[in-house]
C-alpha cells in the first residue's frame, strides 16, 4: 500500500491522526506503518460505542453435566476409548498463550512466570509436565500447538527452546501466532503505541482456530489425522491436558465439543456456566444469571446452572472447519492501553483508557450442535493464575499445588 492509498483508507475511517508523525519516520518505519494500515480492519473500531452492552442473548436452559459419580462408574470405558484415540494420533493439544496477562503485571509471557519457592517451577513447565504424564501413560507423543501473539512470540519461543521444552519432544511442538486487532479510545480512534505504530492487542481467545488455518496448519492436522484438539489456558497450573478419560467420554458421547467444568462454589461465583442458549450449547456469564436461574433446580434437586467452565475444551476438528468461516460476535473490552500523547511521549495508563476487541471461545461453542460438560474435581484440576495475590492468584495456585503433592 502506498501513502496515497493509506490516506484514503484512513480518511474513510476517520483515523487520519495515524499519519501525524509519518514525516519523522525513517524509510523502514514508514513502510512498516503502511503495511500495518493495509492489514488493519478499522471497521471493528466502530464497535467502541457498544462497550458494556454485549450482544443480545437468546433463551437459556440448563445443560446437564456428566458428573463425577457417573464418570467413576464408566471411568475404564471412557479411558480405554481415550487411550485408543491418542495412540492412533487423533488427539492434539493447543495451548492458548497469546494473552497479555495484564493482571499478573509481568512484562514477560505469563508462562514464564516462576511459581517455585525452593526451586524453579515455571508455569510452562507445570503445563508440559502435566501433558507428559499422558505421553508416558499412552506411550505416544501428542502434537502440542502453542499459540502466541506478536507481543510475546519471540520471548516464548526463546524461553522454551532454552529450557529444552521441559522434556517435550521439540519436533512435536509447533508455534503459531494469533491475529491482532487495533485498540482504540472510547470514540473508536485508534491509539498509537509509537510514532510509527498503531496500538494492537491479540484478538481474543477464539482467534486460535482461524489463526491456525492462516498459518496453514490445517495441512498438518490433516496429514497427521488429528480429529480432536484440546485447547487450554496458559494459567491453570493443575489442569490435565488430553486426559484420556475426558477424551473418551467426549468421543463416546458423540459430542462436537467436550468442556471440562467444575462445580461452582457459590451460586454467584464469577465463572461462566455451561448451558443451552436457544437449544445450542453456550456459556452464560455469571453477571447474566437471573435470580430465577440461580434458584432453578435439576431433577436431583441440585442447582441447574451449577457447572463453571475452566477454559479446557476438546474440539472435534471437522466440526471446527465447518464453522470456521462464520463471523463471531465481537466483544468490546475495557482495558489499559499504552499510547503516545500529543507530544509523542509514551504513556502507561494506570486505569482503563479505551477498548480492545476480542472474539471469545464461548461464541465458537455456541456455533456447534452438541457439547459434553464433563465434571472434574476442582481442587485437583483448577488452579488459575490471574493475579499476583488474592483470588485466582500465584498464592492460591501455590496452595493448591502443595495440596496435590507438587513440590515448589
Ligand atoms: P485471559 O482472559 O485471562 O486474558 O486469558 P489474559 O490476556 O491472559 O490476561 P489479562 O486479562 O490481560 O490479565 C485466558 C487464556 O486465553 C489466552 C490467554 O493467554 C490465557 O491462556 N488468550 C487470551 C489468548 O491466547 N489470546 C487472547 O487474545 C486472549
């Protein structure tokens, strides 16, 4: 794209301020900015005015989870089916590590955070060790895809390479970068993070499959015969990945996606709850639960909306390809966005100053026809690290690791 074309695009979208410092840039910076302008979808910034509004929701109904008691009864059957699929190379893992981890407040990728007390125990290490348990039990290497973003890609790759992937087989690890979206003020004017660069942020945790396709990894999936992809968050240091029992249960249920869920610890706990929305699987956010929904009971007299999601899903690959071209809703999230002020000075805001635009995995699930919510024991599988202290923090995760006999 040349300067004239860039001006035309910016003019049309009310973003001419992007070129304010253009004349001060060197040739390489000019070219980089023109390329960024060419690649940026400014249309999405019009959604800034929808901040906090959310999209219209349909009619919610409960979706029964496969509970621990049922799982115990069928554990051998589920595990056998899961082990068979893993041994046949049909199951891959995909780590979502493209997030910014702003709440944790470290400049490094979240997975590089060291939660050890007497020795090094990095978040990435905990995750890989958990996956290695399954590799050993099934005597099969599972392809591990790792999604990064342009903000943390180099550091992530460098770190894991230096640590020899914590014992994982290097040629069974594939990195890919997720797409970025521009970040703007509340009027939809894109922020500049440098004189020659607009502010961007990763486009949300639903960006993973389209980014995989963009990276051409569908060829790898097809060549290797991968039929199931277990996606999981970087920050849960206890989660089991490609857990054969969960894999088998999802396959035997004939579901297009399996979702690990935990029993909520209070009716108003701030987790998304697995449910049906207009008859299709979905997730209702805790703040969307009406009193009536909180009071609703299932056949056994237990709360009907009782199982929270932990961002650990097993997706059927052909089903993902079927929905890949669908436009997912855009969520407008208020965040702190670093920028340069009128004098060209960098500012790191203390409080939210604008919007990021994200697509969320819950909307992907809603596109699918069937979902199996699969209960896991919270204390054994859910230790998320979002903050340094308090709820879902380094502190709480350390406590839970200790309870599970993990040395820190
Ligand atoms: P969170 O919603 O906790 O976001 O991500 P975050 O960016 O890591 O943290 P904060 O909100 O800035 O503190 C849940 C999971 O989804 C991944 C994260 O890396 C994490 O594993 N994620 C999130 C992505 O991979 N890409 C995104 O665009 C957003």
